[in-house]
């Protein structure tokens, strides 16, 4: 492999958007914290980072993957495409998943190093993949975890493909596995076809800070896997934490990622010293994400002000120990008797509050529809159409239009469609948490 200059580490910045004014007695402070990573490895130098990444691809090989045969064929082709996308020097392995997990390549509990020869041998091994057996996803993840833990790579990532429900494993076992793997590697999860369970696939992705999506047509798997692997290869730093410090008397109500998707991080907090907690954000390349922080502060009188919170970015140091914060933003609280000032809502906070409500309305509406509650489903999905229209979330609006007939988007007036394709309903549910960024003015 050619020698390249050592790439620069990415630079992080933190911006805070809020209305700091509270009425007398007001206690809840809302802020959108925008974190941006820039200036890391370029396309030219990225290959030099190969040795800093390890990837394990988990392919569902249960019996249902043979019905229709296009699913198994698509999985083989997609995995081959992902392997072709690996940078030279990247550590990798392939697992076949059924009611147990089997190493397909390189085997013997090892990871291969990506290069022309290993890529060719891995793709040759894929030809032996066949469908048969049950589905126990926890076993796949445990094997992937064991392989990745043997690697010194900073970026540790899994890609998981399934076409069915986790029928051969107790749900508690999968939950315990996800809890054990959280923080050790990230994982993107994909469901192919329409016979899998959305909550299982999205639950895996949420627990392991990855993405979740549907690939209804197996013919599109190779394209999806290529894009996923390109994003993994663009990651430059892992295990980044959002650290939130609050003063005496203040408490965190919640911390949520709100862009590019809604993800509640509140329960993922780990203590980081007096009155500070770290919230995991996973791996970063050149990108920007938004977080909604809500802090409850002590009551105060008009004219008083205080620092409600300090939000900072912390990178892992030697032996995984956190380093000093590299970027920070301040969340303030100022008490006023100016009604106009205290009742104004930050445009960023308003936007993402609406996006979170949109995701919830879709999920509740689809659940009501499954339960036969026509009125409840119509009300919730109508509200979702209204929110998607108002926020300019065109992608979600298009998905909603496949489930309801829109009479008046602005008013949220809709009628449930009599017949909805399974793929359309599952796509809407899977992508319900994807948000559109606020337009900065």
C-alpha cells in the first residue's frame, strides 16, 4: 500500500441555540447543541487510516433467506460490494447468522486485513453461503463483539442484515447482548424484504448507535451496503462523548440527539466527575449533528441569571480514558418580567420539538392502525402530515402519502388508505425518526 502523510484529526465545534429568558419562577431551560466535526482526513489521505478501522459483516443465512432465492443472492452480492469498498489495511470478517453464528471468513477467531488477495478470498468464501436454520441475532452480535475486541482499531463497526424475526432466542438474551456490546462497537442494521420486525432492527441500531433501514427489494442491497461501508470508511474518531455539566441545584431532564435522527440518550449517561455526565455519540467523520438538552434549574427572581449547563465534546484518551474537553458551549438562564422575551421560543428548539413529535405521531398512528383503531390512527397520522408539511420534511411527507390520502396537509386532514403495501408501512415506521435539519437564518 502506498505511504501517505498522517491525516489530521478532525476539529470539533459546539454551538448553542436557545432562548435564555425565563419568567419569574420558570425552571426548564431548553437548548439545541450543534456539534460539527470538520477538517479530518480527506479522500486522498483516508486510506492511511485503514489500520484504524475494523468491520464485521453479519449476514442472515436462516432458512427464510431462500424464499425468494433473490434474498440470499442479493445478500452475497451486497457483502461482496461492501468488501470491495473497504480501504486497504482495514481489519474485517464475515459472519453467517442462523440460530448460531459461524465465521465465514477468515475464520479461527481472526480478522483479515483488507487487500487485493484477502478481498478475493473473502468473496470466494461468500459463494458457499446458503440458507438454512433459525434466527438468533444475539449470537451473531456476540461473535462480532469477540472478533472486534481482538482488534486494536479505534473504529469498530458492525453491519447486520436480517430478513426475519428473532424467533430462536429469548428477547431478554438479545437485550442483554445489546447492553454488553454498547460502547464496544457501533452497528448499522438492515431488514431485507417485509417479514422482519421493525422494532427489533431499530432497537439494535439504537442500542449500538448505528443506522437502521429497510431494503424491501433485494436487488438494492448491494447499493445500500456500498453506501453504508463508504460512511464507515469516512469515520475518523470513535467513542466521542457529549459531556454536560450542571451547577448545584440544576438537573438534566433529558439529552436527545435530534438530527440526523431522533435518539434518546438520557439513560445512557455515565458519571464524569462532580455534576457532570457523559452521553455517547459514537463515531464521527466530517459531519454535523444536533442535540436537544433540557435542564431544570432552581427558581430565581427577576434580574437573576446563571449558567444552566456547559456542553462539551470529549475524545477518548490513552487506554480509553476521557481527555479534557476540546470544544464547549454554554447554556444560560436569565429571569425577566418581559413577557415577550420569556414566551419566545427558539426557532431551533421549536423545530426539533416538532420533529420529535412527528416521529412519535407516526409510531403511535401506525400502532393504532394495526390495532384497528381507525379514529386514533387517522388523528395521529393526520398530525404527522401536518408536522411534516410545516417543517419541510418532504421525505417523510412522501412516505406518509403512501399510507394516508392527504386532504389538507396544513390542517392535518387525512383519510386512511384501504390497502397499504407492507413495504410502504414498514418503510414509514423504520424511517420515522429521521429528521430534517432546521433552516439556519
